[in-house]
């Protein structure tokens, strides 16, 4: 995924009389804070784009005796994905960004969603939530109507709600903890009404604690996809005793974002089948 950083503009030759003023401007500019120009374009958000910035990045996890199944997630940033390369490297599942808010659909969705399926992967779609732009129910409907549905074909995972730091403004989208929990309930209830499945929740523990008050309301029904780029998943949000998936890096091979399903392939199939 891309990382947005502010840069220092290049300056051309100047008259001798302005050298000191120009140098002073450069010094002041280098210590200033980033402004609105650093805010990404609406629709450009992707799963985990705030994790490294807010939680940092540690070493990659070590291999363990625990059976896990490798997966990836993609968005428009990835363009046409080399699915055969990923499949041959051991990646067996994928989540593809379908929508954001009620205003954006991924232009690469068909190639990514169908391409992963065609190569043999179990795949699903995810929605980047923007709770400040529309209700949870409205965004759930938009998601289902634009690729986020589910079918009992053994190869389609339930949709995932990507709920994390707001890349366009205040981290919690201007909502109180109670307001955020209500919004999430609204989305999940409508998604279940439309598809018959409980959506996966993708989040980071630090964001969840800050913006939901570490709500324990969803652990009994919604699988957890935890984000942490370090040697282990760390402390999980309240309500979940275990994670279903773990996004452990944004710098893996071929597409960057790699995750591990917490179980063998047959358990992944069971999640797909519902």
C-alpha cells in the first residue's frame, strides 16, 4: 500500500540578495507540520493503511508449529495481480477491496476477485468503513450491492468490515465510543440481514480501544482479523479469545499485505461454507 509523505519543494536559482531569506524558509518548512495536501484522495484507503503509522513495524513473525494458512488482501493500488505467482508461493486465500463509504468501488475488483478465485483461492470482499459519511446500514447495502455478497459455494468468504483509523480526518470519524459501537452494530446487522452471514471484523487493538472504548460486544459472533506488523498478534480487543486471521505485514512478496489464517485449509473452507 502507498504511504503518503510530505516533501520539500525544490527551488531554482535565486538572486544573491534573496539567499538568506530562501534558506530561512527552507529551515522553517522542514520543521512545519503536514497540511491538507497530505490527506489522501477519497476512495484511496486500503486495509491496514494506518497500522504502520500508528502502531509501528517490528520484525516478521517466526514460523511456528501451529498450522496456519497464508493469505493476502488487495485494492486498486495493486492493479492486475499476479495470482498464479501468489498461488505457487503458497497463498491460498484473498480478500479484495470492493467498496468504501457509499461513494467508491474498486476499479480493479473484477480482475482481483475473479482472478483469485480462478487460480484456486478461497476469496472474499472487504469494505473500508467511513462512519462519518453514511450510516452503517447504508454502507452495508452499498457493499453487498457492489461485490460484497456471499454464496455457499465453498470458495467465498463472508464479507469483511475494515474499521480502522480515518485517513481523511479525525481517527474516530468524529464519533464517541458509544456512537462508533452503534454504527458497527448497524453495519453488521444489515450485512447479516442481506447475506445470512456474520461479517469478519478487521481492526487493530489500539484503534479499537481508542474508538470503541474496547467494546466486547462483537466477539461472540464476528470473526476477528487483527492487524499487527510484528512477531505476534499482541493483545486482542475485548470480547475475542482468539483471532481468526492476522495481517502481519504490509511488505510481503508480490502484493505487500500478507495475513495468516489461524488454522489449516479445511478450517478456512469451513469459514467459507458457514
